[in-house]
C-alpha cells in the first residue's frame, strides 16, 4: 500500500510540474544569431541599441555580436565559413564576399527581400546573376579642392580626367603645385578609372581606348605634371600633400574633410567640394560594405531578418548621422539629410553630392575570381607604363593574357 501511494505521488508531481518544465524549455529555446562586424566598436552604443530593439521585437531571437579587427576579418571569415559552425551573419566588403560566393560557401539571398535598396547597388552585388549579400552602407568619393589655388591658376575645377590633364600644366606654372596625386597603384583605383571608360575585362583591357587612358597618366607623369610618387603612394600621402598645399585637388570620402579641418585648419578654410572626376561614360564609382550569410549557418532566416532590420530606413539614417556614410536604403536616401545642405557646411554638401552620385554608377565594377591578383596585375602594369618600361600596347597585351588566366 505504501509503495502504491509513493508511485501515485510521484506520478502526480510529474504531471504537476510538466507544464512548468515545458514552459522553461520554451523560454530557453531562443535562436541565437552569431553576428560579426568589422571594426565597429567605436559605435558600440548604436549597435547595442539596434540589437536590443530587434530582440524586443523578436523575443524568440537573441543576437550575439562579435566585433572583429579589420586586419583579421578575411582570414577569420574564411576559416569559419569552411567549418561546421560559422557565424550566421558577417559584415564584409564586396570583393571578399564575391570570393566566398565563387567558392560556394554563401547562402543565396532571395531577391524579393531586397526591394528597399538602391537597385543599381543590388545589381553590382550579383554574382552569376544571383545575390549573395545585402548592402549595409556605401561611400562615394567627392573632389575636395583648394579654392585659392584654383583661383590663382585662373581655371574652373575639372570635371573629367581629360580636363584634369589640360589643367595640369597651367596649375604647375601658376601655382607651383601639382593638380593632384592620383595614387593609381593603390588597391583597385586604376580599375575604377578604367571602368569609367567601359574598360572592365581582359577582353577590352588591350584596346585603343584603354591605351589612351593609360597614356593620359603616362604623359602627365613623364612631364612631371603629377608627383613622381604617384606610382607608389596611397591616399594617405595624397591627403598630406593636399593639407600642405602641394596639390590642388584630392578625391576621397566626405569623412576626410574632418581630418583636414582638425589637422590643417588654414587649408580647410580654402576648401570646397565637387563631384568626383568622371570618364567617357560619365558615371561615378563607389565603395560598399555588406552582409553575407554562410551556407552552413544554423539560423539563416533569423540572420536575414536581422540584416534587413539593420538596413531599414531608420537604422541606416541613424548610422549615417553618426558616421557620415551613405545609406543604401532607397527611402533613407530621400531624406533631407541626403538632399539638402547649407552652403557653409562642407560636410553636408559633400554628403549630398555623394548620395546623388549613387544614382549614376552603372556600369558598376563587379568583382571577379582572384580579384586581388587582378588588381596587382593592373597596378604593376601602371608602374611599367608610367616608367616607360615598354610600349603601352605590349604591356596591355600581357595584362590581358594574365587576367584571362586568373579567371579561367
């Protein structure tokens, strides 16, 4: 009898506690989305607030945010996406995102999920007509120029590379400054210039039009109309030369205006901004940061939902006001923040110019297989051509063959 009573009590307790046990399991069954960013710790308050708001709206999802140093981003990402336990959402640049897409390691983003973004930017991110990333924010360089030197040279600010070449000897003669330092061997700078002339593949890199573009820079270099360091130095050195009054114009993102204001206030007082230089096609180039979802991620749908929350109109605008980047959300780009400015506020003027440039970026330069190696081939050819190591057409013929080998 005692044994029967004991069993009855145990069964009763099991039944009684079952709902609480079930409720406890339900409460602890949240999907944890592992989210990596690149060097965003300076904006941790913003990130934490966005995460908190998302988790409030989605109580079944928890976000675990990890900020990765920029220098380690690609190495750590590659190792993680090849593992069985990658992050669910990763912040990368389009070049490396394309590399991962080529390797078949990324989840394909449904195109109906990205209708709120700038259409031309979405098109630029596609690989083999499929989308593997979501744009986060963009930058589009403007021409930062010295009004005083322009006035001394008695000229207008050049709008194209051809006008730049025509202005270069006048600037040199009347101001003893250089028109600019193009840093044409840094990253994909030369490829972006070539793209403005419709030169964007191994098939047309060895063409008459391509030769003309390279010769334009070769003539300026050989005639000392641009600094000799143009074939080795980066935008950082170009910025230094601009701040010291040694070059007339400098192409960079609007955020560089703050550096000029802080480090060279006298130069900043003479500074103005204009749209970036264009080529034959009249379009502008831009840079982008995006999100990808690894194919082996455990919470793809939740990661996509969070990525779209991060990039909605409100959150993009808030980030833009903190950082001065350009939103990729179409509604955000229609905000007064991107359409109106005070003439006395250089930063806002540059921002409006940059945002407007995103409406004319076709044909956007797309990443290819082994993009970094392609960049290196182009940059080496620039040095050889400007230093007159061989005839331009001979050098470009080799570039075309090397490029084709890399993507084949």
